[in-house]
C-alpha cells in the first residue's frame, strides 16, 4: 500500500467521506419512505414489512454504522480544526481509536436490539 | 557481522529514469556504514550513470533543493540516512509526487512556487526606510503564531505528500497556506485581510481535510496542518488580534 | 464564495452533531420490537418539538451534504466546476423537497 495513505488519519478521512456519500445517496429514499406516511400508518407499513427480512436488517445495520462513522469522525474533524487549549498537541491520529470504539458500540447495540 | 562483510554488502537502488513515461532502472551500490540517500545518488551519477539528472545544493538541509520520493515517501535526501529508510537493502528513488517531471529525479517546481503567490504571499510593509524599524513583541500571540510557521525551506515535501493536492491541483497546498498564516499574523504586513481572503479563496484552506501528511513529513518539523487550522478559525473569529 | 460554503458546512455540522446523536439514540430505542407505522406516528404526530427537530434536521442536511458532495466531486472526478455546482444544487433541492415532505407526513 502507498505509505502516504497507510495511516490512521487517512483511514478516518476516507471513512468520513465514504460514509457521507453513502448517506447522501440513501437519504432521498429514506425521505420517500417517510413521505408515504401521508397516507397514514398503512402507507408506512407497506414498506416497513420488509424490515423483518434479514438482508434488509443487514442493510439497516450498515446504514446505522455509516451514520455513526460520519458523526464521530465528523466530530473529530471539528475538534482538529477548531480546538486549541494550553499545552494542546494537535495529534492528528489521536481521535481515531476512540471514534472507532464509539462506532462499534453503536453498531453492537443496534444488533442486540434487532436480534 | 564483521567489518569486512558489512562493507561488501550491496544495496539495490531503483532510480526513476526519464520523464512521465520513464521507468525504474536498478543499480547496485556498495553499502557503507554512514551514507545518505543523496550520497547514493551522487555515487551512481559519478560511477554508474553520468547522465543521471538530480538536484542538490547545500547538502546540509538548508536549501531545500534535494527533495525526492524515497520508498514512497517524500524526503530531504541530504539528511536522510539510508539505514533509516532502506527496505531490506532496497531503495526506490523517484521524483517528487504532484509535480511535472522534467528528467529523472528533477521535477518542475514552478506550480509549487506559484502557490506561494496564490496564497497571497507577497509581504507589503507599511513603513518607509525613513521610519524606525517596527517593534514586534516576541511574546505577543501573533508573533508566536507566526514564529511557529517560519523557517520553511521550500523543499516541496509537504506539497508532494499532500493527498488533496494529489486529487486537485487547484489546491494551494500546505506550504503556501503555511506562508499565508505567518503573514496573517505579521503585524507589519499591511494586507493581512487580502492575504487571508486569497488563502481562503478558490483552492484555499477550506479544501484541507486534515490528513496531516504535510506535518508528518515536514523535514524541519513545522506544522502546516496547524497553520491551516488557524486560517480556518479566522473564518469564525476574525483576523488574529495582537495580544 | 468558498469561505461562505466552508462556514455553512461547518456551522450545519455543529448543528447536526447533537441532532444525529438524538436520532441515533432514537433508532437504537425504536428498533427493539421491530418497526411499525403506528408506533412511529404515535411518537411524532401532533408533536411540535419533533417537527422542529426534524425540520431543522432536514434544513441542516440540505446545507451540509451538497457542499460535501461538491468537494468530493472536485477532488475525485474530472467533471467541470459548472456541472459540479449544478449537481450539488440538485441534491440540495432533492433533500429539501423530499425531506420537508417527509416531515409534514409524520407530524
């Protein structure tokens, strides 16, 4: 692998970016589904029956992971860009591990809840 | 390993020959106790390949002209020891990334130098030769901020290491933006606002994604990533006040 | 222009941070017995706070996501700046229209 890209901050940045693309492409469908509630609860249920299917559950889990990746690695970007405190060392890779743990935590809780 | 064995060991050095459509050519060079990448290239140029083109000047890490890509990373070759970077006796030496290649290890630095101008770099003073020199408090926050970004040797290592430059050649890049940061903090500079506007214009600091390759590779350990973050903060807080 | 977009994206990110946290928490809570239309609507219908919450959510996404896509297209494709701007604007319109429709539908 290109040594310029073989480090934690690069993985974090790519994770943030790819999850952002995934969310942007998914959101219009999410909104369309919710819009079906214009016809009341039955409108929603026409789509929600599919959420019992395992492939759909896996996809949902993926989306929850994408959302938490984008959230936690986004928080990391904001901290890197906008925080300074006395004695603060801008350790560019420092936030990657805690953020990944947070993502895994969310993903695990989701799995426990749906299974 | 005894001394004689060590001296007879050889390094395999693969060097980029030609322009964009060139190729790696392999040379065998004696491995010595103390040698830098630049020593190796000089040895190859003198004894194996007289037509090899490369740049260097001071050989002591001041002039910034000998930067090249060594085993995939941009480095100042005059201060990079072979022992530190060789991968089991193999060295791959190429010209800097993100710049047009001219010949062998030499690239055209013009696009890099231009970024300094695009970042709003020309200093413009407010005093004439009849005025007394400006008094700058070395402990003021602006001076300390500028101080941290000075001493850049213009080696283009950060520009070559930067992924965003690699993706988008309109991006000014770390060195130019670091220079803009020092100017924005220079109380003697009359165009601080204009410099900031340019540093935040098209291809400016807003494009930085904090991968940190600039800071990770800067041979004199400057922190362009931090300078760029400083510029971004100005968008919220306004130009730095002298405290 | 670039500076305005940068500011807009970071400010919308700061707004989205807590909103996404709450949304994630809600997802983790709501999926425990499977999803049903009646359950979702019982939570949101007639609630002013949820409509403000998701209204702000949609507006922030409308600002945040297209600017990010614009950056990505600039860096990862050779598409012209003009086309990129049009694509980003289209995404903004889609998010705004479908998003607000969804908010209206659930409250």
